[in-house]
C-alpha cells in the first residue's frame, strides 16, 4: 500500500506519541524514589474530514504492530465492512470480525469489533 504525505504525517505523529509513552514508562520504572512501577497509558485519536486517509494510516500502523500481538479496532457497526476491506489490502494479515465465538481470536492479527458486539 502506497501512503501519501498526509498518511505518513499521521503515522509519524502517533509513533511519536507511542515513543513518549514508552519513555515515560521507562522513567517511572527506573525511579529510585518509586516503590513500585507506575504504568502510564497514552493514546491518540485521529479525527477530521472525510477522505484524508485516516483509515489507511491506522491500517498501516496496525500492520506494523501485528507481530507484537493481536490488535483491536473498535468501530461503529456500519464501518466494520469498510475496515475489513481496507485491511484486506495488506499482505499477510489475519483479520477476524468479532462474534460470540471467542475461541478464534487468539490466532488473529486484528480483531474488528463494533460497539454492539
């Protein structure tokens, strides 16, 4: 998948946020004054007008992180098919859509889940 300038900027922004989170957690766990490690969580939400490439940018990030464990994408019910279509454009991606059968989820790279599931 070829990414445009906007998608690359989005990916760079989110990766910097994740790096800041990792650095913050490292500082908290190395602190001599801390009696126990404090885990800090940092997240990012992409928003904006239609057709900016947000879905493609997030798909690329999820593809890069797939080897670290299953990734969860939570979306509105009407967007599940859109996400599945976009994720199908990436090679070597095992995508499951959430259902009531939870046994198959451990073997997927991405779990698509709508709010109702």
